């Protein structure tokens, strides 16, 4: 679905116009992936809740540890969240 692998920071968001395997158009209509923001939001909330539970079980630190850890984690997984939100959205609503 994406042109470059995830480990390549530059161009992590460049998508093929058509699937190289089945020739399906990967952007069914203009602005199709704007709805993927809702999927990305759900992934973000799930990560925040999971990370908060882990931090709580490790010793219940103060709120600044929660905030710093969650912000750092979300910045690190932003490219993964971007890609998977598009993949899930296309799978759910792409009509394939």
C-alpha cells in the first residue's frame, strides 16, 4: 500500500496510486482518507489508556510522568498510527 518501508523516515506517507498486486485504486475518491483521522484517534486513545494502566501498575507516578511518557510515546508511534489508521479505514470503508 505504501511506497517506502516504515523504517525510512522520509516518504513514510507516500502511497501507491494503485495496488501493485491487484491493481485496485487505493484512493477511491478525493478526500477519502479524512475519515481515517477518526480511526487514528481511536488508536491514540487506546494507546493512552493502555500506557496509563501500565504506568499505574508500575508504581503510580505523578501526573508529569504520565504526561511526558504519553507525549513521547505518541510522537514515536505517529508514523505507525498514520499508516495503520489508513489501512484500517480502507479495509472498513473502501468497499474492497
